[in-house]
C-alpha cells in the first residue's frame, strides 16, 4: 500500500506531468497510419497478429516506439494492442507544447481500447525534467494519470520533481 507521503508526491508529479498536455496526443494520433520498420516480420492475416524482429521502429504521427521485438494485434484493420520488448524498449512522444515524453523499460504494452501504456521491468517515464522510476508504470494517455509501483511495499517508486527555472520570481 502506498504511504500517504508517496500518494501526495505521486499526485504532485501527475500534476506536473499532465500540465504540459501530453496525454491527448496519443488519442489524436489513433486515426493516423502506423508505420513499422524491422529486419524481419511475420504476419498472420487470419488472426491479425504480426511479429517484427530486429531493430524495430514503430511510428504514428508524433509517437515513436523502438525495440528488439514487437508484437501487434489488429482487428478489422484497427490496431488493438502492441507489445514491445527491448534492452530497453523506448517510447518517445512529442507533446502539444513541443516537449518530449520519454519512457523506457524492458517491456511495454499499449492497449488502444483503454489508451493505456504499461511499462514493466526497469520502467522510467520522463517529461519536462520530472522522472518516475519503478518496476511498473501505467500511463493513461487520455485521463493523463500515471500509476507507479504496486499495492505492496515490495517495490519502491522513485520520483524526481525538477523545478521550472524559467519562471521569474
């Protein structure tokens, strides 16, 4: 269970991260084509499942995912789910305010129907100098909510909040 202090810090960080309006970009990009580049691929037309191996790069508008292996599932020509494995897997998104959201973990999974990006194993999410590190981070890209860690105290969450030095006092 998160302590009250950790909940307050997480709430503060969520405020900082969402203040730049980054989460809405994924939702707006959902109708754009998805481009996938890889050394090798296999696509099962009947099931809608595809695998991509070797220096994989997935792009959609201002979003980029890179990894060693990518697994995608589509239904009726709509992307439903994408899994990325890497050492690490990388997520990069240019937000509406011109700043980047950067994330990395050993495994990532994006669920299009719920607009969730789930980072697991050595997960790190950075935006505007603010950093969240944990073994698991869930980022709701529409509601702009970040959840890090789990309900037990077996995992620790590391949060770094960087003050905005451009504001005049």
